[in-house]
C-alpha cells in the first residue's frame, strides 16, 4: 500500500451539515430546523425556468452568466467589473479569503459566527483570528479593531450574525470602517439580510459605495429558497473582484442555478410575501417564548439562538424527541430555524419542556 504525500489538514475542522430529518412513523412529525432553509418550494415561475433549462444540462453553463449578471448589476447599480458570482455565498467568501490572504496572513471574524469562516481561512493557508462576541451575543467591533495587525488581510462581519441572529449598529460599523486600515478588506456577509427588520442595522451596499476596501456577500439560498442550487454573489471593488475570479471555481454556477436566480429576482414581490410571513412567524415565536420566560438574543434572521451553555446537548435531545432537529454547538447553545407554523408551534412546546426539565440555565 503506497503512502500518499498530502497536506497536513489536521488543523482544519470538518464542516458538519445540518442533521437530516428521518421518517418517524411512530413519533412526532420530524422537522429539519438545523440548516436555516426556506421551508417553501420554488415558485411556479422558478420551477418553470428550471424545467426549461433542464434540457441544456448536457452543456457547460455560461461562465459569464450574462443574464443573471445584468439583473444583479441593474438591481445594485454597479458595473459587471464589481460583481462576482459563486456557488453559494460560502464559495464567494472562500474566493474573498483566497484572493486576499495566504501563508502568514490573518483573517479576523467574530466568534461564534459562521462556522465555515475558520475552515475556509485555514484551507487558504492563512491564520484565523476569532474575536469573542459581547455578552449580548453581538460583534465586539472594538475588540476586532484591536486585533488588527500588519498581518491582517481580511475582516468578516456577519450581519445578521449566524448563529445568534444579532446585528451591528450603523454608527458602530461607521466608526469601525473609518478606523480599519485602507489596505485591509472588510467583507459584510449578508446571507440573511432580507429577514433584517432592524432600522438601526446598516446595509452593506451603502458602505460598499463609500469605502474602497468593503465587499458585500449575498446568497440566493435563504430568502430566495435556492439552497439546493448553490448560487451567491459578491459586490467588490474592481481590483478585488478581478482577483476573486482568478480563484473562483470554474463553471461553479450551473445553468439551472442561473435560470432559477433570474426567475427569482423577477418574482421578488411573491418571494417578499414569503419572507414577510417568516419574519412574522419569527416574531410570533419570540413573543410566545418570552411569555414562557425565555430571554433570547433579538434575532433579525430566519432562526433563533438558545444560549444554553452546558445544557446545550441535553436540550437539543429534548428538541429531537419532539421531532425537531436543531443545530447544537456543544456547551454554547443551539440554533433553531423558523419554518412552517406547525414546526414553530412545536418549537414553543419543546422549549417549554426544556424549562420544565431545568435545562435552561
């Protein structure tokens, strides 16, 4: 048996996808609330676009994705030299890291935040610099600023933050960006921006227009419900966008993904109704949990964060017994996706069971 020479990847943790919901004929109806997926199927117009494109899957997709690029450039009023597509926003973030950071460089992000950040940083050969959240589960921008060194190449700001759902304040981000060195790229990751109703929360596009070192990452996976097709994009300074294309996965956005994204943009009024409904459900569940005695971080995403510390895994098991699969982070807490009303009702019931079992801290 030969011994292959491989990179030492022992320091890179494996990405754990959300646990799937198995059939449960004898128990409660299972709901997968572990991946922040949109619970609704594609709109008829999106399904029609997919059907019309399916006959072309024997061909490679158009790398330039001209139609989707035109739609997004018109929407954000940017030139195509400032827009980069990718296979979901996680691949876009990977492009941003690999375009800016390598061996000996540092990437700063809040922690806990999106769990792919340290993995993608290590895979690029760079050093992750996690900065703890504040006591109220928000980005500590002052501490992140203090962590900047001459090795810092990229800073990731997840707004709303995954998994806590919290947001940064506009004035705090303004001050932060004014003090970050101009040669350091700041990425505002807005995977959940469509669910954000906080009037004091900044919008990345505004800062992208004002600062030459700011990029913004968006996805079609969450609000648009295209998680299974993998399409995202970044708005970035032209120089950075050109570098991102050099490290992008060739043909990374399939023809099906392009067609579905275009159709989704053109059906945004219908999709907005679904997003508004999910936001309404988030507020309903939050109120119900507050009535039960829960004080959770205010979420502006399509999920809630239960900071349960040492009780996390036991509480997650209680949720699973109710047919609810959540995303636990051992000794920290778990994240629960807002989904169908019946799933959300079950969340309230399971949370009541946690309190009755004394697992709430």
